[in-house]
């Protein structure tokens, strides 16, 4: 690839010279150069030259080198222009130096003109000039031109090879860099420290740690392991490859270290999440008297941001000002991020305002991100618009950040900007955009964006999978997981967490969750916190509270999600005392509690009929933990009082709420009025609910059921007529059962199943055995004005009974049966299922719209407090 091309040297050189000429005159044009470099006046370098116009070549070159060494590149370029204008002589050293300056200034136009001058003056064959040309072209992203110059060089030394190799590395062409590294060794060129540093940098970027270890071996054999910047490169390579112990070993073995060495190791600890070790090393560095550089300040301030250590960040801020480093844009941005992450967003904004005139896309993105993190999404969106008005072009980080401000941002509006600025195929932007569409339930648009992403990384796959999980689309989630496996993408802990969350949906297969649990064990991710927490949630929501508890007990570390899942899981399964025991364990360990924790606790009291305890925990939440009750908390309290028949107390609480009651609260009260047959309060609750959700059938159905139970068939007919007028349709009752990895659904009186004859025969058999066990149908749950005999038939054909009958004939004796129903189980079916569990010797789990019921040996976990 890098050998001499077949075209003759003279022809190649001529063609390359013509390509250089293009819009540029071969004769060096100072005016063009000045314009292209955006230089308006000659600086101090030109004054020096004017004072000593007759100085010789040596003196001129010395001035050039001095400016270049001190990063005064514009001054160096101006001096060179003055030399050319006055006709002063230049040699290969002059041209080599000014080419380096052009690379540093990223000025390809002047660089090409200097190249023409090299050809004209016959210096193009000079190895130093040729090497500088390669370096200039690679630094100005003209990779093909750099390769051509390199191939044209008659003589190449290790510096020439290293310049091309480093150029590949700078341009992200790490594979070409490795090939060139191999080729130079084949041609007998011995790598120098700069060569090793460049190739190690490329390996760090690619995470190719195995090749990095091989290069490390070569470094030792070459005796260059004591070179400081080679050691720094190895520390960086191991740190980025998540081999921080190896990075530390290299660092400790270094006889001499500079500030870069210390910063590389501290940054390595930060990258690998070892914040305490990073602080300890910083303290050790201070004891050894190492001078704090701007880079070290930025790294340690970032560390403070990660662990939200505001007091130390402020100390560093003071030190920065004392050292005179407060003008540094990177440090200011790092401080801004630290203040934002520590919820000091107003101070962060003050810093941002102090950067006026030098604000770039990084600082704009940082302050926008800060406002998003602090929940001030409207302000974040305003700043995003202001940024664009001021002519600062958003980058992929900016778009990814603003797309997380869901409440204030329309995905379609940002999508249009993304398309205009050609970021649609960017993995980070595409992922954020797809996730944003998923959050508003637009699965089709999310999938389209996902398909457009050029190089899908595991983050993109996990985000798309998580989107399907959020939308309850288990089929889509499983499809994505299988697709990523097919394409050879290795799932990580977040992938498993997302797919397990999808498996927690009511429509998901029970076996699917178990299969993904097995996959996570094989992949070594089952003990990851996010995965184990997802497993606790999944098993609890899928009716297997015992397995949820087993996973919970095995967790080495537990987050708030795990604790809350067990509390709410036990509550939903009717194990109120166990739920409260978990809560008290949290309190004894002084663990963090949030609003969701108390929702689970009050729900546990509700399902167990513990009214006084529920009231006590509500007061504890408000008075001791200073958590402001939300609509959901009040809904739980209304449910607590309503189920206990304390409807007046429930109504009193609704009247004292600091905000108007929502639909959930009125629906809860209305359902209780149906159970306790309070017609007057039921009418009020129904009226409120219909005004909030006129198309929701629940209000009409519950009210009509209240009238039916009270025998007021005339009022019931009026409600049904109102439903017809408003075109409100009653939600049909369905029950689902999974048998042999296939899900079957049933409606009341369903005859569509292929085994309907056997199902109804089983129901007839059960009817006889139930009556022998003392069962008598409770026809008050049939809310139709028909004969009693017909009511008994209607009861016997409820969807849950059909599902259970099918489960009994389709599974071996003794096999547990689990069904899901979209509506609440009626009281008569509750009684029947208790008896079936006893006479059939089966454990039966029913998940209805309200809770889990575990039937065993003739009793239910709800204690008939259903």
C-alpha cells in the first residue's frame, strides 16, 4: 500500500506539481498567504526583521525556530513572508520550519504554496523538507497528499515514517497506522520513542489491547521503556482498555515522571470509575511537589463533578484563579460542569457568562446539559436556540443532549435540524433521536431513525431495545435482541436490563424472561446491578415473587430500584407484612427513600387492610422524610380508605388535597362505591370522572353496575344509552394463559378455541364437584336483568374460568397455572378459583387489573381482601 507506485518518478512529480498549482501560483504570493492565514498586520517578528535586514541565513533561521518552539506560529509565518518579500535567502531548514508552522496553524493553502516553493528551489529531495511536507499534509487532513509526498521521497528516515504513522493516527486511520508500523519494521527501520508513542495512541483509541501488549514488549526490548512520553502512552493505552491495574504498574515502574504522567494516571482512574484512587494519587502528586498544569486542573475538576464534591471543586476554582489559569477555556468548562452536576446551576451560568466572546460549542453544550440535568428543560431549549442565533453550530453532543429534554423539545423539530446539519447518521445523535421518538410512543419513526444509523454500537441497540420495552412492545424488543445477536454484537448489562424490563410486561411470555435470565448468566452479566434489579422487577411483575426474592437476596449491591421492586412486589402479591418488613429493613440501614418507596408501602397496607399503618406511613413520609405527596400518593390513600369502606374519610381527603383530584382518584372511589353500594357518592364520582375522561368506559360501566346491583334498572338503561350516544365502548374482558410457550386468550362464552368441547366438558365436571364442595353461585355479580338460571350460566362462562379449565386439561396434574386478566376478577370467580385450587390440587396465580392472587389449598393470598 505504501510502496513506490508504478508510475515513473518524473511523471509522478510533474503531475503532483500540476495538482499543487491549481488555483495557486508556483511563485510564492505573500498577499495570498496573508489572506489565507487571516493575518492583518505584521507582528513583533516583522519588527525584529526590519531592524536587522542584513542578517544572514543562520540568524533568520534562528528567529524562525525560536518563534516555532514557543508556539508563536503566526509570528513565524510573518517573518518568513518578510524574508521572501525582501529576497533574503532560505534553505531546507527554513522551508522545513515554516511547513511545520503551517501544520500547526492548519493552513493547507499556505502549505501548498510552500510546497511549490520547495519544488522550484530544488529542496523537495531534502529528507527534512519531505518529512515536514508529510507532517503538514497529515495535520491539515490531506491524507492522500501526505501519502504521495511520502512515496516520492527517495530517502526516508525513521522521522519520515513516524510522521506518516502519526498522521494516520491523528486522522483516525488506526488500521493504516498499524500496517505502516509493520511495514517499516520489515524494511529495517528501527522505531524511535515517537514512533512507539504514536502507535500506542492508535491502539488506545481502538481498544486493541492485545496488540498493545505486543508493542509494550517491543518497547522493553528496544530499551525505550524508560522514556517518559512512551511510558505516558502506555499508561493511556492500558487505562482506555479498562486495564487500569496494568496502567498503574507501568506508572509505578517509571523512574522519571512529568505532569503528563500524573495526569494520565489520574485520568485513567477517573475513566475506570476509581474516583477514590484518583483522589489519592492527586494527593500523592501534590506531596511530591509536581506543578499543577491546566490539564491536571481540568481532570481533577471533572473528578469532583463525577462524585459531586462541590467543596473541593470550589477550592480548586480558587487555586485556578491564583495560578492565573482561569482564562483557560477547558478549565472554565470543567468548572461549569462541576457546578451543574452539584445542582449549582446558577453559579455555572455565571461562569458561562464570564466566557463571553470565547464561548464555543463545547461550553454551550455543557451549560445546556447542566440545565437539562437540573430539570430546567425550558431554559435548556432557550439556550439551544440562542446558541444557534449567535452562529455557533451544534455538534453531535449538543443534539444528543437537547434531545433528552423531552418535556420541552419536539423530536420532529430537532430531527429537521439534524437532517439539515447532516448528523442523522451519527450513532450518538441517531440513538438520542430514536430514543426521543420512543418516549412519545412513536415506534415507527424510532425504528426508521435506528435503521439510518451508519455504525450501530451497543448503546444504539440497547436504546432501541429499551424504547420497545417502554412502549410495552415485547415482540419488537425480542426481535431487536435476536437481530443484534445475529449481527455479532455482544450484548452488555444495559442490553439485558432493557430486554428483561420488556419481559415484565403483562403480555410477555413467562418463559421468555427465564430464557433471558439464563443468557445473562452465560454472558456473566446476571450479577450486574442494573440486570439483577431488572430481574427482581421482572419476576415480581410476572407472578413469581419467590424467584424475585431469591435474586434480591443474592444481590451483593442493591440500588433503590431493587428495594422498591421488592416492596411493591410483595404488596401486589398480597404479602403486606413482608413488604413492610423490607421497608423497615431499609429504614434501619438509613438507606435512601423516595416517593416510589412510600407508594409501595401504602399499597401494601391497602392490600392487607392495614388502614392505621397506612395512615402512619403517609404521615411519616411527609413529616420525617419531607417528601411532598403527589397525585399517586393521594390515590393510594383514597384506595386505602375506600377498600376499608371508609368512603367519607376518602372524600374528606380528596377535598383537602392541594390540587384537584385526577381521574385515577375518582375511578378508585367509584369502584369502591360499587363494592360498598354507595349510590349517591358513586354518582358524584362518576360525574367527575366523565368530565375528566369522557371517552373512558370505566365511569359508565361502574355507575351502571352500581344501579344494577341496587336493582335500579331504569337508571342503568339511561347510562347505557348515554354510552351509545357518546359512542363509548365497554372494554371487553379477556383472560390469557401460557401453555408450552404459546399464549391463548379467552373471552366470556368463548367458543373459538380448537378444544372448546373439552374445555366446556371440564367446566361441567368442575360445576358438579364445586356444588359437592358446597359452592352456590353468587348471581349478584351478573349485572343483567335476566332469569337466575341464565345468570348462573353467564357466571360459569367467565373468561378466567375458561382459561383455568384449559390449563387443567392442557398441563400435567400438579402443574401450577398462571393466568392474566385485563379486568378485575369478580367475587364469584374468586370463590370458585379458591375451591378449584383445593379440589384439583393446583397452585393458581391470577393477575387481574388490580393485583396478584395466589390460590392454594382453598385460600387466597389476598385474605379475601380483594
